[in-house]
C-alpha cells in the first residue's frame, strides 16, 4: 500500500489548479459568451484547488480574473464582488509578507 503525504496532496492540487487556470485563460481570450461562461467554471475550479492548497496569491489572481469576466459580460455587481474578494486576499498576502 502506498501512502501519500500531505505535501504530495498539496502539490497535486497546485498542479491541477494551474491546469484549470490555464484552461480558464484560454477560454477567456476567446471573448465569446459561451467561452466566457466556461472560463468562469474553470477559474472556479482553479480557485477551489488553490484555496485547498493554501495558494492565496493564486486564489486572489483567479478571483480577479473571474471579476474581469463578469465585467466583460456586463454583470458589474458580480464583477465588483469578485474584485473585492481578490483585494482582501491580496492584502492578506501583502500583510503576511511584511511580517516576514
């Protein structure tokens, strides 16, 4: 029986998050409504993986990208909500770096 360490799980989630993020970017670049909706799904997948892998910077960037898509779709309030979430996380990352 093979045991998987917590570090291996985190690394696998980070890798899967990167793959989902890149797919989200590819779909976002197409600038077609259907592709934009699919990009949101991919970015949400990446966000969840970054969150569980404790990649706060990646999660913040992903939330910002989701906000950008909602802005592109004309859903300005949703865009602002995601931008606000991203800003909170980016501030937390900055605060943590300052304490080091």
